């Protein structure tokens, strides 16, 4: 019984498309990919995700890359679930030979549609993905599709 409780979690992958919403007007679109684990803790489900995103700019030499770890809460067994996640991202951007990098506080707010078939879950979602250094902020609106497997 204890082993079943310890191993009761889900693993999954998500991929999506993002467009700039606040700040970063010189970016066109972006693609994101994440690997997550999900565990039910009381009333909510905790999610730990490793996420990376790559954005291209109006200038062909300009790009932005973010990679980070997020801790989130959601309610997976609801058909429509709110998502709230917070974490840190390593952000790097480059224009030709010039580049800069640093850390930023990252957060996500969104809505998840949950579909389950036996142990497999399909998770389309719409969300706002924000970055801030507590002085300025920027964010992206995105669509993702996730596939998960419940252990």
C-alpha cells in the first residue's frame, strides 16, 4: 500500500506555440516544450515541470531562449481546471554576435481542459507565461498540448 502511494504520480510532455503579449514587441513567435510530473496532494495536484522555449525575432539574427523549472497547482480531475505555476528561468537573448543572459522570475496562469482515457491524459491548454525581474515584466500568450501517463 505504501509503495502504491509513493508511486501514484503522472509523467508527461507538453509542446506549444506562443506569441508575445506584453513587452518583447521585436519577437514574432515562439515554441515551447516541457516535461512534467504531477502528484495529487490533498485537494489539488502539484506539478513540477522543466520547460524550455525559443522565440525568433523580426530581425533574423535576434532570438530569445528561456529554460527553467516551475512548480504549479491545478485540479486534474476537473474537466476545466485553472493552472497557476511559479519558478525561475534562465533567459538568454542574442542579436548577431552580441548576447546577454540572466535569471528571471517566471509565472504561468491558464486554463487546462482535461481528457482521460484509462491511464493516459490529453491536456490542451491556453495560458499566459510571464517573466519578470521585479522591475520590468514581459509575457506571452500560448497554446499547449500535453500527453501524460499515470503510473
